[in-house]
């Protein structure tokens, strides 16, 4: 048997309080009307004798019979046990006729109706106990489901975010490796920037939300490193316009889009461009990335769009109903764009 928790004690206190009110209210009313303690005492005894059976049946069904019989679908035993308890509690009432053999027929009719109503009251208390127990049980199951969903969402978000880190790490390492054979001083500066990136990704993004200025600085460093691999025929423009630097957003939310722009928007022998804009006004944040469109060859199996899928899933989990994402080719088909608008 499970140990009672705080909620169980609260439910018990509520039950005791409700039944105490039901028992004491007639007594208090009789005393206020008659100002007689004797009359109030008699009212108390009469009220208890009438409600003793319904009250005990309620508590027995709520705490014992529902759990051990009704929930286990032992309906026959459940009905039999309740009947035995009801007869035991009302034995004296059933044989009241032995003490009043000379009652007129009309009195017997009235008494029989009273017994029937009292019997229905007992049944009603049993049904009430089962109904309240069912309501509590359903509510508890819903709370547990919500907790499980929240835990699952947290685990999924952590997994999705962890998928992001290796992508930019591998790309930047490749860029630095290519740079090392050309410019040693620039390589050292690139390694320092990579160190800042890794420090931010490992230690600053463990929270559900981070200040916007940290994300802006991270994207600037990442773009600076990615520009190492592009030639002179590629133009990269950025514009970060942020009113509230302390506004918090989910970490590493836009990095996959930036990464895709450098992966699929740059050509080694043709003019290329990447335009990245981040604008925050009031309670709205707009991120837009435009790049030249150089589709991959059919034989190119590098990347399966996992980064974009992960980003969409994170948006669904973190900003449900509070984001707009537009993406696709512009009218001239030479420019690919991706635009995300967040509402806080």
C-alpha cells in the first residue's frame, strides 16, 4: 500500500471538513433558533443517527471498496459488501416495526417511503464516493501524462540542440585546416574564435533560454569563421538590429539556417552572396537569411536537411503558435530565402 502523500492528506482534510459542516450545521441552526442546548443536543443525536450510515459508506467506498473491489472489477463482491455494511449499520431501523405493531396502515406507507428514500441516500453516497474518486484518478493521470510529455519534450530539445554542435564544429575545423597552410597568423585568430564558439555552445546554452546579445555574438563569430572558406567572388552582408539585448530566446536557434546558407549558397567559380538580417522590435523578433541558389548535384549525398528539420521541431516545441517560418525560392529562382518571425 502506497504511503499517503501531501495531496492525500489535503483530500482527507476536505472530506472531514465537509462532513463536519453537514453534521454541525443543523445543530448550529437549532441552537440559533431555540437558544436551547438541550434541543441542540437532541438535534445533534438525530442528525448523526440519520447520517451515520451514508457517511461511513462514503468513507469506506472512497478509501477501501473502490480501490480493492470496484477498480479490480469485482463488481459482485463490491455490491455484496456494500449491502452487508448497509444492513449492519441500519439493522435497528429495519426492525422498527417490532416496536410499533399497532401502527395504522398509512403510517406504514409513510415509513416505507422514508426507508426507501433513506436507502437511496445511502446508494447516492456510494455513487458520490466512486464519482469523486474517479475524478481524482483521471486528474492524476492527466497530470502524470503532462509531466511525462514535459520530460519527453525536454529530452527531445536537448537531443535536437546537441545535434547542432557537431555541424558547426566540423565545418569550422575544415576551414581552419585549409587556412593553416596559407596564413598562420589568421589561423591563430580563427582558433581563438572557434574557442569562443565552443565555450558558448558548451557552457552558455545549457539553459532553456539565453540573452539575445549572446546569440548575436555567436552568429557573428560563426559567420566570420565560415567566411574563411569563401572566395573573393562571394559577398556576405549582415545586419543585427536589436533593441533589447537582454531579451531571451532559445539557444542556437538560427545557426542551422546560417550553416545551410554557406553550404548551399556559395559557388567556387560563380558570383555568390549571403545576406543575414536579425531585427528585434518590441515583442517580435525577425530573422531572415537570403543566399544565392546553387542546388546540389543529384549525386551529392552530403546533408539530408536534418538541421532544418531539427530547427522546425524546436520551434514547434518552444514557440507553439508563436512563430511564422517562410522559406523557398524567390521569384527569380536565383535566390533562396528563409525567414522566421517569433512573437514573445
